[in-house]
C-alpha cells in the first residue's frame, strides 16, 4: 500500500492512473462515510441488508457490501469507487486526530493500534 495522501493533494491524485488510485487511502474532510474499492485492504467483506446510493460527480451508484479494517467496522465497499476514502468526520468521532504543520504536513490519527499518518 502506498503512503497515504491528504485531502488537499488533488494535483497528485489527478496525475495518477485510475488503477493506482485503488491502492491509496484518502482522508477526506468532505466525506460523510468511509468508502473503499480495494478488497485487498480490508480483512473481510460481507453483504449488507441496507443499500446506500451516494451521488457523486460520476453519478449515483448502489453499494450493498461492507468491509472491516481494524478499529473501523462497517466500511462501505464498492468496485465503482475510484479510491479508498476515510471520512475525517467519522474518524474524529472515534479517534484523536492532530495536525501540526510546523512539524510535518500530515494528519495523524491516534488509534489503539498506533498512529496512522495521512501525508
């Protein structure tokens, strides 16, 4: 898995090929949910009773599966998504998140398993 990128690195993201995006984890300050496309970065995937239909710049699509990563159960899964997106708002509800640009231009998510950096 490639190093994580922040929500403001749009030029870097746009310069990557579509397949490369599926290997990135994005921390997004505008997302209201976690959505992953790469089944290789989750521990397991299961069918969900609920259906979620987000409306994106590419149009709406249905999601009927969820996945699990440590400390974040219930991540929506869709092969129609272009990348793996963590919602900053949802992570803030669960973990302490810090950012100190004087030290490093990175968000740090403090989890029980350790600190995860989005840079």
